[in-house]
C-alpha cells in the first residue's frame, strides 16, 4: 500500500524533471530532493504518535453531535499514502537528476562500463540494508529505524549543501 503511490508518483515526476529540470541547477535539485525526502520520512516515522495525539476526543461530552476526533475527516492510511506519493516524487527527481548528471560528466567511451558497474553495485548493496534493517526494527521498532534512516538522508542533503557551498554564477570560471 505504501509502494504503489510511490510508483505512481514516479511517472509525473519523471516527466516534470525532464520538462523543467533544465531550468534549475541539477545539484540543487538533488540536494532539495534528499532534504525533502528525509523530512517526509521523519514525518512518516512520527505519524503514529501524531495520529494518536490528534485523535484524542475533541468533545468533552459524549453526546455532543459533530466532530468527535480527526479520524472522522481523515484516515491514517490516507496520510501515509499521500506521504508515500510525495516521497516517490522526491525519489524520482533525485534519481533522474543524478543519472543525468553522471551521463553528462562521464566520457562517452567509459559510460557503459560505469553504468554497468553502478547498476551491479546498487543491486548487490541493496541486500545488506535488508538483512540489517529487519532485525534492527525487531530490536528497536520500525519507527525508530525509519527515523534514523530519515536523519541520515537529511544529513546527506544538508552536508552536500554545506560542503559544496553556493553555486557559481554562469560565466565565471574559478
């Protein structure tokens, strides 16, 4: 239920990234996508606690008609699906921009080898987090692990902004 909205979001995001991505510095798109993705994952990790807080009965008297709690208007599942959709947009924008950046900067004669090795490394390295995150979630809880992952993603985006500094204006060679 969480993966499907992310997949649905990737099509319009890839179209928008292709159509309008050239108007923005690619590095800033990647950094913003990572930061927003990290913030959304943080929100997702805290959503259960937020939901319990919001669903405290609003009316002090049980027989008062009208809005009793937030669940009469909004469901937790709809919030998770909306967050997953926006996470899919962020992921697609980051992935497309990063792949485009790589293609533009790599010499044509090594591009195929680099992308072949990159895809192989992505496939192989995806097994380790799966083996580590499951037992860690059993020990510490899924929300705690999701919060740690979200903080790492946010930190990665902010580190890129801080470490690489501001963008140079076009036409100035340093």
